[in-house]
């Protein structure tokens, strides 16, 4: 299982939109629509923001959306707010041969 | 409201065994997988493994030789044991719930974590 690739950091101003990419391979992200995204504030447990590629859990703002193209999944946050500043992790089903999941290295989002 | 409460020793010496337990409050215990995830200080998340109510497990291949997970459905608890710990095992450990779908008598993990425990730092140091 190899880690998924995320940019180390992204930034944006309040009200803007940003996109965080998550690149895997044809054996994980590219084949299965089982990518999830987590928001983590310092000292807190991660929080589920998107599951199964583009599904939003109840209570998560519709400013958060997920998509996929080929081996790359993306998280888009629109109407950026100060409280969105956090670390974001993607996660994918790792494949049928080795059941389990693999995480991305995480992206630090800074709201300028 | 689903809550996960975890506990276990926070300071270990090299070669000792890490032992953590997570208890689930609210919601069903069956019909889900239950997972452990860890995060070394200042680093990213690492999946350790998962177990369902009937004891079916999946482990991270990199940790498989040292990991054992178990479940006690009567107490809505699941546990993690990691043997022969080293400083590289120092991390915040989280327990989490994993939704599942069941077909033909077998339940499959849906590979995402919807509820998390509060996390606990485990430090390995001599």
C-alpha cells in the first residue's frame, strides 16, 4: 500500500474557492469510488467531510464537494471561511488484493 | 448520538505491548467495521486495521505481523494489541467506526470513518 499524494499546502482568501488534489493509482483511486476526505483541526480528531467520492454526511456544509478524474480525486471548498483553516486528508480503498485503506500525506489549508 | 471512548496505557518501553480498548455508546455495534488509526506527532494518518462484530479482520500489511484486534460484542468494545513496540510506534491512536454493507451473509467495509474516538497519545521511550 503506497500513500496517496497530496500537496503539502494550499491557501486562499475568504470567499474564494480552493481545490485539494489526491493522486493515487489505477488500483485504488482510479478503480474504486471509495475516496473520503477528513478535516482535522490542531489537537482534534479528524472529521469526515466527504465519503464515497462525492457524498456529504449530514451536517457538513454544502461548500464542501468531492470529485474524481482518472487516478486523482479532489476536494473543493467554496466560499472559504476562516474556520476552514485545518489539515485535510484523503483516504481511499486500497484494492481487492490487499483489503484496507490508504491515506494521503495531508494538506495544510491556510485562509489568508 | 454515537460516541467512541478509548483508553489504554500512554507510556511504554521498547519491546512492550501496546494495548488499547474502545467502547461504543449509542447506535448499533453489529453491521459495522471498527478501526484503529494512528498519527505520529506532526505527521499524517496511518490506517492500522479493522474488525467487524463477528471478528473478521483486515490489517495494514506493514503492521500485520505485530497487530491483533479483538471484539467483545457484549460490551460494545473492540481492542488493539501491538507487540514489540519501538519509538516509531509513538503516535496518537484513534478508534473509529466504519460503515459496512452486507450481502449474502457477508459484510464488507465501506472504507470510510464516520465517527472517531477522542484519540490518545502513546509514547514509547526507554
